[in-house]
């Protein structure tokens, strides 16, 4: 995303009324609203003013729903293969989450799960070789850490193992983190923290 002068900016820098030039592969999905997934770049053509967008507010109100503070954030994984760029959802595991209701009362939820090596249902991503992946969170976390275990059900001490630390790094956009050289044959556990609490996510890699 770029401003009118061509300087890189983030999504949060865009303002109501901005007129944008969006470049991509030209493929529009047959959905409502129409989705344009192959975006390559976005640039502000004109600053505009908030009143310029008022004519579209009724459409926005039909589509957009403010996030529910009680909902635990979700995480997606994006990576490239020789055939496509893939986005897959991760499995949500244990979490502790607090939120404030409209009446001002604070609620807390706790969910415990088995060790990730014992998860019987876990989403899988298929990679042919070590591959960089991007972690997308529906709400930007303050801290993200990762561990992995060899995906070997015959390994009796897997649950007692502390796992292997995996380096994560913030990506270009808020709410995104990268893991370099993700390898097939592992289970990855992602631990993300917010002011409201934490959530753990998992996925397994296969070739």
C-alpha cells in the first residue's frame, strides 16, 4: 500500500474518503460482495474527504459487522507452493480470554486442550520443501512465539517434550508474523498474547 507520493504505508494509514488505485490479476470472485483476491498493490490517487464516501455508507453497513469482543481471535497461515499461493486456517487450541460486556461487567473464558501432539483434529498444510509462511491474526497480537514437534505418533515421549523453539518475526502489516523455512513433517504450536489474554493455534505440515 502506497500514499499519493509513492511512499509505503499500512492499512491503518488509509482514511475515509481516500480514492485508491488497486492493481491485481483482474479476477473477481462471484460472491457478494464481490471479492478481488489477486491484489498486487494499492495506491492513494487522491486524499478525498470523508463526505466523498458517504454515498456508499449504506452498502458498508449491510456488509460490515463490528467484531464481537467476546470472540477469540482466529489465525490463518499463508504460503506459496509451486502451483499457487495458499491461505489456510489454523486449528484453535487452548485459550484464556477476558472481555467487557456492554453493561461494563468483565467476563473471562478458559479453554484447556490436550498437548498438540495428541490433537486428533488439526488442520494440515501441504508443502514440498522448507517454505516461509505468514501468520495472519484477526486481531493484532502483542507477542507471538512458536514451538514445533516432529509429527511422529510413535514417539512416546512427545507430550513430555518441551518442543523446539521456532523463530517468529513481525511482517510488514500489523497483525502479521512470519516463520522462515517451515518444514514438512512437524506440528507447529503458535502462542499469541493480547491484553485480553492468550490463544494457542496449531497446524501440521505434510509433503
